[in-house]
C-alpha cells in the first residue's frame, strides 16, 4: 500500500525562513543598516568620523550597518543609536526607528510631553554658566575700588604728620568668585590675517564638537573633539578644509571676518576656505 503525502505538509514554511534577516524591512526596500551605510557614504564620512560625532563605538556602528542590533544592549539603546547615526549622516531617524519597531515587534517608551519639556529645560539651564552673579560681583568690586581711590585722593583736614600716615585699606581682597567673566572670544587675533593666506579660527561655544581640518595638500591639521571654551586656528597658503560634527557649537572666524556659527545643532558640515573674502566651498 502506498501512503500519499499531505499537500499541507509540503506547503508549510518555518517561521525563521519567513521572517527574513533581523534588520530587513517588511517590504522589498533596503534594510535599516543598508540605509545608514548608503547615507554615510553619500555624506563622505568614515565610520570613525561617525563614531566620533555620535559617541557610538565603532564596533556598534559596523554591527548596525550589518543589521546586527545584538550589540546595542536592548531596544531602548538601539533606538537611540539609530536616531544618533541618522542625524549624523543626514537620514530620517524617526522612519528608521519605526521600521525597527515594526520588524522587532516592540513599542517605544512613551514619555509625557510635560516630562520631556521639563527635562529639556533643566538640561538647558544647567548647561548655561551663571554670568549674572559673576557680573554683579565684578561691578561691586569695581565700585569699591573707585570709591577707595576717590577717598584716598581727596585732601583731608588732618595735620601734616597725620596726613603722611598711609590710610588703611578698606577694600576687601577679591575672592576667586569675584573675578569678571571670561571675555568673549573675538576675531581680533586674526583681524590682521595676511591677504595671501587663508586663516581660519574655530571657537567652541555652547557645547563640544568633533572637528577635522586638512591643509591645501590634504595633510591633517587637526582631528579631535573641540571642547567648549577651547579654540583652534589654522593657516595655509592655499586652502583649509573642515568637517564639523556639531555645527551649532562652533563659531567661525575666517580671514578676519566673523561668520557666526558653522551651522545648526547636530548638523555635520563640510567647509572649504581660500585666501580673500571668505566663501564656504
């Protein structure tokens, strides 16, 4: 007797075969990792540059571009890495997160609008230095000094012997907190820049940014984080090429002119400057 095989058994497929690769999209479009990799190549950024701009370690960047999210440490961190990498390479981070949730069957943690706005307000308030107190202390110290000088220079009615005695100091010694606020960096150091060279000064204001600078022959002048309050100046006879990871945090002075911030918050910009009137290339 011949036993026939059921057609239902022949047509069944294993769940793993139907699911596809871990990072593949439900449709026929490119995977999440391929979208990020293509966007990075289109932005002419290396994996090291993206890692420095986002603070995501190089092995994790490579794993995500290969659609391997096991190194992220969970769905919460995977979403954060996707948003950071997408912002650095110019991709749509929210769309990638939505695809990630659809593939992995997870839902993002919902944060109430009030809590999110309060967290942003506290972060912004803590990041700004308290210049008001420093200015008030400095003004008070200046007023005391002027008053003392006026009192010391005014002729008194004491006798000659008493007048020759030195007056006791009434001004309290200035404490470290009474020092005037740090001066705002200006373009004065490069105002007299030579006309036959290009001079670029970068000042980190309001945050930290990764910066790469190349001279006219393609040699590296600087490649590191530029911390808040720090500055770097580059000079070359032909040109200076820049890649700035957080454009809003870097103030530009080129050939003696103040060009303002290099771009928007979180924006990665590529700039080239030559001698003469500064125009970004």
